[in-house]
């Protein structure tokens, strides 16, 4: 009869130690690489957000200036129309 019970060897080979050390080093390296890439992405996002804030402020200033110019032009146009209608009604 063949013995079918499980048998675990209690010895620890150099191959097992090296494999575990290499796996651990690979995991640490991957985590460090991911951390570095994440930091680069965070810096890029912050830069883009700062740039967008500057663009938004410039657009707001341009829009305000455009509104003021349109308001002035409307006042001038109304004054001219008043003069024309006054001359036509005389």
C-alpha cells in the first residue's frame, strides 16, 4: 500500500529565501515607482488647475470689459436715436 498522506518538508532552501527576497524587492520597487508616478501626476494637476484659474480670471476681466463697452455703446446709440427722432418730429 502506498502512503497517500501529506508530507511537508521542514527544511528551508536557499531558493525559497532568494525567491521571497526577490518578490519582496519587486513589491517595494513597484510601490515606490507608483508613488513617484502619482506625485508627478499630482504636480501636473496642480499646475493645470493654477493655469485654469489664471485663464478664468482673464476671461472674467475680458467679459466685464466687454459688458462695459456694450453698455457705453448702447447709451451712445440711444442718445443718437433720441437726436434723430427729435429732428424727425420737428
